[in-house]
C-alpha cells in the first residue's frame, strides 16, 4: 500500500507529461504481451523445420505432410499449402514468395509501434524536463518566500526523465528480443520454402525424364 501511495505521489509530482508516458508504458506492455503470446502460438519451431526438411530431402512426402498437418504455426501452415501445389512448379516460386512474406508480416505486426515507443518515451521525458525547468525558473523570483516552488519544478523534470528512460529501456529489450526471434523465424521460413521448391523441381525433372 505504501509502495502504491509513493508511486502515485511521484506520478502526480511528475506533472502532465506523466500521462502520455503512462500511456506509452501501458502500450509497450500490451504490445509485448500480445506479441509474445502470438510468437509462442505461431512459431512452428526450429525442430519442425529440421525434421520437415529432412523428410522432403529424402522424398518422404507422407511423413512430411503428416508432420506439417500435426504442427501448429505459420511455417507448418505454409508447408501444408505449398505441398498441395507441388505439381505446379512453374507457378510455385511466386506463390511461395508471397505466402512467406504474408507469414512474416504477421510476426512483424505491431513491432513498429514498439520501436516508436523506444524513441517517444525519452523525448516525452525530455519534454517533462523542459517544462519542469521552465516552472522552476518562473518560480525563481519566489525562492525566498516559497523555496519549495523551485524544487518542485526540478523534481518534475527529474521524475519525467527517469520514467521516460525506464520505459525506453524496457521497450528496447522487448524489441530486441522479438527481432531476434523474428530473424530465426525468417531463416526457418526461407529454409522450408527453398527445400520445397528444390524438391518440386527435382520431381518435375524426374517426370520429364520418364516421359522422354
């Protein structure tokens, strides 16, 4: 209870800039939680990619399809859709490219907002610093009669700066985490797509050789 009261007291002392900073903190937490849950649900995982590519490279399409159908996530879904069209290689490359981009776009969704918060929070903190210092200088002439009026403005400046930096640090850590996961997912998508395209091309060459 004392912690909550102290936090509320600091928030009030921070001045009006604390309200947009509060919105930034809520947005950063909400985006991070939503993205984390989405990544956990939609990332098929590295193990799936390795096993699926191994099946396809050994021309084991039955187990590859069963693995893709039984695995959740965007990469498994991409593999299932592509395998349904593997006999149309002349149109498959563009199809895979578009599907892969759409799958990656789902993972990138809302991450730009997190990046905006990384930049916006310190700027808002700086704005609070400026407004706090302006208030201090406006009350400087009253320093003898009311010395607390000067220190209140300085306190507002320091509180908003610290709050803005804390939000930015947390947002940077979360943004870096999601970017790292996105890089791994991108590699998995490219590996699955290239493996399917190569396998489909080989199958078409075999069919063409038999007909010849």
